[in-house]
C-alpha cells in the first residue's frame, strides 16, 4: 500500500539545511495499523505530511497504492488525497458553520471526478457507526471533544479511503474518551482498514499492530 525508497526532505532556513527526513525506507502493507513515534523534531509529522500527499520528497520515491506520488503535480496530488486518503487530526478540523452531516459530506464536494448519489445515506450510516446517529443536525460547538473526533473519523471514511492518516487523534481528549476513539480505530483495523497514526503516547501506540520509532529524520526502530 505504501512504499518509500530513500526518501529525503530538506528545508532551507537561511544558510542552514534542515534534514527533516534523511533517507527513509518504509513499506506498509494493506491492512496494517502502524503507529509512528518520536520526540518533537524527529520527523514524524513531516513523514505523515509526505504520506498525506501534502508534501513531496526532495529526493527518493514514494509509491501509494501503486501510484508514484513523487512525480505528480499539484492537481494530481489533490485528486490522490481526495480519493485514497482519509485524515483525522488532533484539533478535529470541523467547520463550525456546518452541521455534523454537512461536515462528513464535505470531502465529496471536492471530488469533481466522481458522482456520489448515495453520499448522504453513507454519511448517515457512518454517523450511526460512530454512535452519533442522533446528532445529524448538531454543529461542532454543540458536541463534546470526543463526539467531534468521532465525526472526524466518520468524515475520514466517507470516500472509502485506501489509508487513514491520524495525527495525534487523542491529543485533545481525556483518557476515557481516548480509549473510545482508539477502540473505533482498532475495529476499523480488524475490518482491514490501513491506518498510519502519529502519537507520542505509549498506551495509544499499543493499539497498533506495528510501531515505528523516529529520531533526527530517520527510522530507528520498527517492531510488530
């Protein structure tokens, strides 16, 4: 599903070169649940941005579901993001002016290449799946943090993505709500969903089937 060969990402700040990713080799097979760990500045967020097609390598190859992403232009990257990837963020990224249902449907509005006549029905099914079937018309500010993250998970699933990318999905939640969100991700994994999650919490990473550790832009550990 994911294959990185010798991937580097360099940023130039004045005369200084920051090697955010320094020769990453990584393969993730379909159906894996991978946690990426590392202290601040280790490169884990840059790696997630790379996997999310929000950034491109300075050098190296990145293949996503059989497509050489490193060679794509901005429009092609946008199409890949919308068709193959689902995103779950620490800060939810829901639009306050929209209802729960409208927030979940939002990714479909940006997919100009496909028709989604059953989109609303799928969104309702996903809301039922995450336990919010009675919150269709509620807006984000009328929901708890845990409920908003459940909406974000449902939104990530609306396009039937090949991969879900989760960036500290429990970072703003209490321990009880965190367990509920991780239970939801674990159930998706058991159904065959590929998930790559960035976290700094060992107990959260324990839900994954594989843990990758990063330091100074390199992978220093990879355990299953």
